[in-house]
C-alpha cells in the first residue's frame, strides 16, 4: 500500500501543486481546506484527490478530521503543513484578532496536525512532517508582525520536533518560500509587487511547482538523512 500524505491548504496555490507532485511520486494524497467549496470541488475533479474541510486552527477539529481521514483512507505517514493566511497591517493598526488568527492558523495549525499524527508515525517508525514557513519569517517584513512571528515560530517548531522524531524514523523539515505566484501574492498591490520582484536576484516570482519539488524531495526516501533543516526556495532573495 502506498504511503498516505495529507496536505493542509492543499486545494489552491502552493498546496495544490504539492498535492499533484506527491501524487505523481506515488503517494496517496488527501487535501485539507478551510471552506472555499468551489475551489475544493474543482481541485478534486481535476486532480482526483479527496479534500476534507478542516480548520487547522481548531485543535479539536484537527483531531477529529485526521481521525476521519485515517478511518477513510488509512494511517497518515506524511503531513505537509502548508495552510496559511495573512492579515497584514502595521502594529498600531493590527487588531488582536488579526494577530490571533494568524498565530492560530499558521503556527497553531502545525502543532495541531503534529499532535494528531506524530504518535502513529512513531509507532510505525516512519514519518515526514514538512512545514511551509516563509522568507518573511526569516527576515521579517514591514506590516507583518503577526505573519513573521508565526512563520519564524514554524522554523523553531521544526527544529524542536525534529529532535523528538529523529530516533523514530521521522524527519521534520521546513521550506521557506520566497514570493510565489499565487492568490496570496495576487493580493499585494502592483506597485509594491514591482519593488519586491526588483529585489529577487533571479528577477521573477517563483512558481508553486518549484516549492512542490522541494516537498517531494523531503518526503522521499532520499530525504531520510535531512531533518531539522530549512530549505530556502526564493530565487536567491535570502542573500539580501
Ligand atoms: P493560498 O492563499 O493560495 O491558499 C491557501 C490555502 O490554505 C487554501 O487551500 C485555503 O483553503 C487553506 N487554508 C487557509 N486557512 C485555513 C484553515 N484555517 N484551515 C485549513 N485550510 C486553510 O496560499 P499560498 O498557496 O500562497 O500559500 C501556501 C503557504 O505558503 C502558506 O503557508 C503561505 O504562508 C506560504 N507562503 C506563500 C508565499 C507566496 O508567495 N504565495 C511565500 C511564502 C510562504 P480555502 O481555499 O478553503 O480558503
């Protein structure tokens, strides 16, 4: 039986490309999404991958959702914590709710998914947890104290959990994408985006598939000696 991979935020953008790549690699793939039913339906129709509606920021919902996926599909071997949101604004304009939503979904979601699946991976002595961070968690970004803190937290979470999984055949890694051409970046005003692209050494936005290939490597047997690492896929932007 092929190993089972769950990709949060799998129905759109980077997550969708990750789902397709892992399916091409021979894994059985399941996507999790928040509530955009239209996108979820077209994703399942086009990719032949089931999608479960689970709020990754809701601890109980994640435990119940993963239990249901395991009953329906089988034990979860690979988790890709990709679901993420932005609620940008400078500190003085940011509400507590905007802070809390981003922390709860982007960082809390990683904890919730790991809590639901780590024990099973330990029992089976094999697992992969791949967390999608961000260059803005590494470098910070004006107007994103919530997002930068959550993504920076993901990098610490990754290194800590990697140590807990290392003797049990579980690798835990992060990928820090730079600016990728998805709905999230489409929301950035054009004049701001032009300035961002000017700072990317390769001179263009990344494609979701370029993140997905990194996930495929970390999920593979070939990635078995890589743990607690962050792979920067950002067109060289981390050098500036
Ligand atoms: P998109 O906004 O295109 O897609 C987000 C996905 O996450 C959707 O499937 C959405 O579901 C899902 N999602 C959102 N909130 C929740 C939730 N509470 N529970 C479950 N699923 C949820 O995002 P991207 O593809 O652009 O980004 C993917 C990841 O990559 C994010 O973590 C992002 O922070 C990170 N990243 C993106 C960069 C970029 O340039 N795009 C750069 C660096 C990092 P639904 O469709 O139902 O709303």
